């Protein structure tokens, strides 16, 4: 069976899978009201260890018409969804706030830190409804639980010709939000039910799916730019799109600004040209040493915004309770991880020649993987921050020979939103040069592109 036939067969199975199969049985939905302040929203998101929440507006007395108290209670219990509030949307609004006040952000760390600490409290008092993007109707994706998974993917998560949605709200007949489903929930379901993919597609490699192509060599019609998007390799893929990277010495707020301008929510952190690598020192430029994502801002509060002036390497070290060693050749040479003090990153062992295509890769163990294996790297987990701090700086990567099912396992088991494709023998020691990225959006677009688009 050729790949296009395997994809068509998978679409048929997805059309028979109800969306209700993915909805958690018990889900405590956190909503933010339109008149909540940015500071209060950050506190609530941090308390729940989540990255986003529905933005709702509560109907007032003037909206009732009849005016009886029964109507008041009914209206109060059915808030209207007007969009989503995410840590990313708050950061983008803060960047706009800084630009309006001060113009271009300085690179001087002390000057930048002073600006952030001065503007943070004022920004924290802004109502959420004024945050740019919060009321964007394009963010309103909603479905009913009785639709098929394929319909939900095509109409809400990855609609053709439109921006992808990272989450959607499920409504009951009265209009109340009953569940919130994320792209990662879909990825997790596919990983737990590989029969939806079929053996042929589940065992297809990253290279076969077009995700291992170096930047600039994508197939005709390939998209470029957004690392959170991308499509089916044979149907206008994100393969070959330019991969945004950020240097370890760049102030974190400027790195996030670069990511926001590129429309991505994560980027590999690469060593600066003068950084030491291994016992030999030398040029580490281009080697991936960590991952920076919007998820790293999960627990940030308005009074903490000054730390965004730190260089990316120092910022990540602070979050993971470790030390950044990239300035010292001697210290780096003696460290298990050349750039961080907390020990070696977790590793994806090379696949066994006799391994079944459905066998999920392990993300534990230490050692340098062979070609086709991958080294762990993350920082995007949707929970377990204490565990993440214990293992230190992680990297989640794969190689050209990694299968689709293994990629699903890396995403769902590590609770991350991107797996980087490492160039074979691209780095010194345990480090790799990233040549691509695979996100849940890429996978979902692959599964919904349709036969005509794959010809």
C-alpha cells in the first residue's frame, strides 16, 4: 500500500471515530471573565498549571429583556465564549505595550530589566478584554460532541486555508461549555489507538513523510514561516520551511519577540559561536542546547517580568533550578551536559532492528543514540514542573528513521508540542543541529489533507 492510500484509509477510520471518545470523563473547566485583569489571569493560570483558558462574558441584566430573577440565574450560568486567553496572547500584548511606550527594545540587560519591571505592574492592571487578540473571532472554535473526529479536525483544529486552532470548546445544547479539547489530546488518542492510523501509516518514517528535509528543500507549494503550522508533506507541507532558532545569549524577551513575529510558539536554543563544546572547546554555533517555548512562561507573574531580560540560557537555567555553563570552557568540558549543570538530558534509544512498528520509544535512559534515535529536549510539559526541574534541561528530538507512531509517543508521553528533527552527525558529542520541527498541527494536517491534495 502506497502512502497516499494509507492516508486515505486513515481518514476513513477517523470519519467513524466520534469526537466524544476523546473528551475526558471529568474535566474541571477554568474560565476567565472579560473584566478580569491580566495579573489575575496570570495568577489563575499559574495556580492551575495551564497555558490557556476560555474568555467569557457574563450576560448582564440589560441582556435579559424579561428581567425576572429566574432569567438572571439562567443567564449567569451560561457565559458566552468570546475567545481564548493564552500565556502567548498575554506576552504578545505585553510586547505591544512595550513597543508603544519605548519603541525598539534595548539589548542591554540592565536597561531592559528596568523597563520590564517598570511597565509590568501597569500592564497587569489591564482588563483581559483589552488584550490584543483576546476577542478575535477567529479564535472561536466550537463543536458538538456527536461529530466525528475527522469533522472536528477539518472544521475546527486544522481548517483548510485557515490558521490552526490549538484547542476547541465543546458545547451542550444549552450553549454551555462542557469540555475543552487540545491538539495534544488528539495526539494522545492516536498514540493510544494506533489502529486508527493503520500499520502502514504508523510505521511511516519522518523521512518518508517529508519532515526530514533541510530548510529550503521542501516540495513545491510548501509553506514557510510558522512553526506551529505546516501541512501534509505531499500537499503543501511545512517540510523545508525556515526553522527559527534563538541564540543562548539573546535576552529572553527579545527571543520571545522574534518568535511572536514569526508566528511560532517555540524555537530551539542554539549555542553562540564563541561557546565551548565538550572538552575541546571551540565553535558551538548552530548546535541545539535547549528548547524555548511559550510554556516556559507557565508560572510567570507580573512581578516576575524582569527576569525576561536575562539571556535565554540563564533564563532557562533559572526556571529549571540549575546553572548555565556556556561561558566557561573548563566547566563545560567537565559537565555531563556541555551547557547546563544538572546532568545529561534524557535520550531516545536507537530503535531495535526487530522492534515492532507499534512499539513506543522510551524517553528514559542515558547514552548517545545512533542514527535514527533521538535526544530528549523539551520544557513544554503541561504538568509536572517539579519532575522537569529534577531532570534538568531536556531536548525532544528524532531522526529521519523515527516512525510516525514514535513521534506521537514523544509528543504525548513527554507532553510537548514539538519534536525537532536532528541532522545526522550534525553536532559534537551529544548535541545535534536541528533541521526541522514536527508539531501536532503538522500531524493533524497530514491526516486531513484529502486525496486530491496529496496527488
